[in-house]
C-alpha cells in the first residue's frame, strides 16, 4: 500500500494505540508550546519513536539474537521463519554463502550432518534439504518401538540439542523484561531439562499458546482444571410443582391501578433545605410500594417481608365501612407509630386488585400512617412470592398465571404538581413532629397608599434632604481649602499608556460617562497630567491605595 509522503505521519499517528498515542499527542503539544514546527516527515517521526520506545543498545541486542538463533527443539519450518525475521530486522549486507553458512550452523546436529554430505550453494537449497531430512527422521522415529525412541530422545539431548535461554528468548518479540518475568522464563527451561525431551517438544512453537500440566483454577502443577481437587461442587435439586405455569404472564405496574380513579388520601410534601446529596438508585433504600384498588378506590400498599402479619389502616376501614371481627389471638405492637404500644384486637377481610391480579386477604386492623395496607409474611407465603432485590419487583404464580408486580417510582423521579395540599389534621401532625415550621403567606398586590401618621410627618420633613426620592443635579459646593499643583511652563508632561478595550466596552463606557456628565455628577478635567493609582491588598485583608507621583514631582516647583 503506497501512501503519500504528506499523509504518512498522520496515518501512523492514527494507528498508534494506548500509551504510544498519548505520548505522540504530548510531544506535538510540547513542540507547539515551544513555538517549534510539528513533526511532519516520516523520517523524523521514526527517529522519535525509536528514541522513545527502544533502548540505546537495541541494535546490539538484535544482532546478538541473530547470532544465537538456533533450531533447538523447533521444527525446520519454525526455525526458518525465525531466521528470516531476524535477518530482515538486522538488515546486514551478507552474501548468499554467508547466509547459508549461518543458517546451517543453527540447524540441529542430526539434520546438519546429513545436509552437509553434499555441497550447498544457497539458503533455499539448505532449507529444502533440511526439511527433507527432518521428514526422513520423523518417519524413522515413528517406525521404531517406544523404548528405542525414548533412548534416541535421551541421546539427542545428551548431545547438546537442548535449547538454552538465549534460544528461547530469541523467538520472542523484543521487550523489556522485569525480574519476575525473567524468573518465570528460566524456571520452565530448567524444569524441562530435568524432565526430558517430551516436555521440551510441547513448547517448540514460541508463538503457540502455552499448554502444560498446570491447572488454571488453583495455579498448581500436576493436574488439569477438570480434575482440580479444589473445584467447587454444585448440588442440583429437582423441584416438582403441582402444576405447570402457562405462557400467560402479566407485569403489573403502579400506573395500571389508578388510570381513571383518584387517590383518597393526600400526601404532605416535605422540602429539604439542605444541599442535595449524590444521586444514586432510589430503589436501593426503598421498600416495595405499590397501589391497589378496593371498592373502586385507590390505596397505597407496602409489601414487607419483615412483618409477621397482614395489616390494614383503621382509617381505611372507617372510610370503606368494612366488616370487623375479633382477633383470635390479640397482641401488642409498638413500631407502627411513636405512641407507645398498640393492642391489636380486630381483623377484617378485604378483596383487592393490582392490575389484573385479584386476591382476598385477612388483615389486622391497626393505626398506621406509612400506608393503608401492608402485606407481610402470610401473603408472601400463600402466593409463594419471590422478591428481586436489585430490580425491587415481586414475582409469583397464581392460578397458573405468572404475575410481576413493579414498584412505585420514587418521589424524586415522579413529576409532581406545583401545588401540594394537605388537610388540617395532617398539617397538625406534621407540625407536632417537626422541630420548626416555616410558613409563607402569599398575598395579592394592593394598590392602596399607606398614609404616614401625623406624629412622623414632622420628623420626615426635617430630614428630607438626607433621603431624597431622586438625587439632585450638580455637585455639592466647593470647600474653603482647595489643592492644586503648579506645573513648570514648557516642561514635557509624562504620557502614560492608555487602557485598551474592545469597541463594545468602549461604547458602553462612553454612554455611562456622557450620562454622568449630563447630570453633573462629574466634570471634565482640565489638567494635562494623569497620576496612576493602585489598590494593594494588606495583610489584614484591607486595601491600601498607592499613588505613583514621581512623574509629577519632576514638573512642579
């Protein structure tokens, strides 16, 4: 692919990733701040990249790898690819005979001895012969018994065919290695030398994925992950229901309850005066709240797994005039309202609906303000409800139909009306619980004029000049003592640089000055000298005015 010279730098910069891209942007920005020309040629960009990402002795290290390139336990094909890669990166001026000798010196001894039986005049010829010899040796090895192959393998390793550390490192791309990485590379090589040839043949391909007798779960050698003794066991329990749920599934939201009905009880809206905290998911601290319909009227419902009974508000019972009955086992509770213990002695049975879900429950009658109906553990047990904590939804199956109850949207998410109303009784309860109450009374605009009492008219007339409705035109009369400076005739006056401003600012200032001149608050100065004045902050926080009058002192007597 040919790229124009003026586009080469842009193309390479576009291909940079990660830290290299950030470094290039920083380098170009630094040159702009130093008023230098940005790098636009590929030659200069290549020099900058090599200076930044390669060590100073990179050529020596690359040549050393080329010198130490040996076949080792690799195949001839793999060794040939590594040889050509290092040869291209070093870019040496070698003849065909020199490259052939270098290639043959890196071959395994058993292969090199057979290749050297006849003269070799080129690298391609040496590669072709080496691959044929390797194929012959592989066929001969497959035809021998297992004992002979093991002996040949051990003899081959005793003859010095084991790869050394430099051979393994030469097959890897160049990069800086930490001491931990160096130890990881040397430990497997020594382990392979102790174990023998089969372990070395597994790592013959330096670019292949590392595979060994090591578990990736516990990082311990000696077994694979499917035989790991530390692998956790999963116990499966088969559960058989009495019936199978049908494909019918309803998702019930709070808006499905009061589409055309109005809610009975008003809500008091509390406004906090403190700064709003960091926003988070409102369902994280909310109970499951929804709305139900009872006798065509809408009421609030809370599903609380911590409640041992189903509860209903006495106020709701009185509004609907529900039929009561005595509780078979009366008890006392003291956590619904802060009014001490409350004895529960009555029950009632109600029929309610949430969307398409309809049911009948028995609730204990109590005085509570949190909601009108609280469904506790009895209801959850009867319908086998499952509460998903993160989504804050409740799922259950009734009459072979799956229902999903969704919670109400939080007060911060729902758009409220600008008007919040509450009854007098609720307002009294709120004022009793609050530490202080702020009330704002809105009144209409009155066009009536308040008359000043007769006792204050004389006082206001006496000090009328101190607080006039409109400022008088002109300046106050001159004082008896006037200050002026006599300048030396013919002396050169100091000219200070004028303040520059935009035309718009100058026009605004001109209009303000003309207005002040017209009203007489200021007058045009006839003095041909200007003294600069500065405001300097003091240590105690106040300001000091400093006047530079050195230029004036040169001109007056």
